[in-house]
C-alpha cells in the first residue's frame, strides 16, 4: 500500500492542470469519493490497527496533497478569469521527477577521487580479466609463494579457438584470471609510460571467498601510486593523513602498523581512529580504538625493475584501500551484501539524482 501511495503522489505531482476541463478530470480522478484516494481509504478499513496507524498517516498526507493542488489550481483558473484555459508560463520550474539515487559505493568512489585529484593524482583504469604476470609476477610475488594463496583466485579459461595465434596457448590453460586486486594497474601504468606517476586506480576485484556480512567474492578497491625522484616514506604518510582527515573529518588520527606485501618494502597497514567511539573502544573497532582502511608501502625495487624503471633514479609509494570498507564506516553499514542485493529500500537512502 505504501508503494501505491508513493506512486499516486508522483501522479498527483505530475498531473498538468491548464483548464477547467483538466481540473474536473483531476477532481474525478483524485478528489471525489470514488477517486483513487477515496478508494484507498476504503481499503484502510480492512487493515489491522497497527497497519492502519502506519499507512493512515501517509494516506492523510496524500489526501492533503491532492486537495491542496486542487485548491491552488482552482484559484489560479478563477483568477485568470478564463472559462477555458490559462496561459502556461513555460519559464516556471517543473516539479522534479525523482528517477533514482547514486549507489553508496559510487558516492564514496567520487569522494576519494575528488580528494586525490586535488593533490594532483590522475584517475587510471585497467583490465579486470588479467594475466598472472601483471597480477602477481611483476608485483614480486614469487612462484609458489604462499602470498599467492593469500588471495584465492578465480582463474578463467581462454576461449578455445580452432586455430590458435602463434605463441598462444590453447584453451584450458589458465594464466588468465579475474584480478585479485587493483595493483595490476600500477604495473600497466609503469610499463606503458614514463615516470613520474601520480595516479589513483579505482576498480572491481574478485576473490574466491564465501559470501557473508564481512566477505564477498567481488568488491572494489582504489589503488594509489606515486613515483618520482626523491619520494620518501614521509610523503606516503602525509598523503594518507591528509586523505583520512578529508574523508572522515579533521579530528581523525592515523596509525601505521608494520606489515608485509611482496610489492612494497617497507610495508604498512594504515589504521584510522575509530569514528564510532573516537578511540574509546566499540564493536566496530573490536575495542581497539582503531580501524584498518588501507595497505601501503614503498614500491619494491624489483617491481620498478620489472617495469623498466631504474630504482636508483626513482622511488615511490603505493597504497590500496577497500571502497566497501570506507563506505561502511562513512554510513555505518554493517553488512557487505547490502551493496550488491539492489534492495531499493537500502539504495533510496542515498543521494537522489534528479
Ligand atoms: N593489493 C593489496 C590487497 O589487495 C592492497 C595493497 C597493499 C595495495 C599495499 C598497495 C600496497 O598498492 O602498497 O590486499
């Protein structure tokens, strides 16, 4: 019933009344006892007291809206003094018709891009179906190293072609995969172009994980890369500190914890002070006062070398953060699955697009 009320509200708002005939038509449709609003009131009688309470309020508002529109259209027609029609002022603003809302993950992605663009970072893009070399080998993951298993990978088969191209392995082989992180785009960028680089790379990534409130088989990351002469660890720290304050508010603190990634040395995990309890301890930060938002580090010299960049001349930092995680913190969302279920009751709570 709520949905029908909402749709009637849209119909009332968009009903154009420019003549007395239109007004009569509108009256019959919405105001008269046998009109659609009247019929809803009849239906109300058959609901339970609890439901009545809930729906009754919206229904009364709908009735009020329909009557107000009738009254004001009647006044305008009367004052125009014309029996048949009034002049339409085409310069008047129209009643906006809401068509949808931005997905919360997009809202976060746009905000991240906005913050880094102001620091001079470009936005770059790369493939989601990737080969082993760009996803692992070039990033200094050794063959058979457990680090590869850290990221349970979906492999994809190349299509079987009757005549394979020279040098191409035939179907069934699997060095192709759904990228497990956005770090592949770092490699593509550094291999294809000349330093310096200052870029962020948002995109979707895939891992073979069981779906739950805290894990999903696909999610989104933003990779960051800054390579130039004399880039140091302090640049990394300052950049991410600036980001945290812009994203989560001026009082936000950051903490760097030593960590390990094959493609950075040294590596650090970035935590921010918990937004919910401000460091006092709550279940979001697991009573530690800190929440992890990104992995980061100084680009490993092997990675630079793999891309044809001289590590004696250039240094750089990189980071990778999860867009879902940041969105969950921003809007206090506690279940990852909400992002991909497309439940309108969830999606409608975010910024409307008109
Ligand atoms: N690729 C890492 C992951 O998916 C995240 C990451 C960590 C990216 C450190 C980086 C980095 O660029 O420097 O878990």
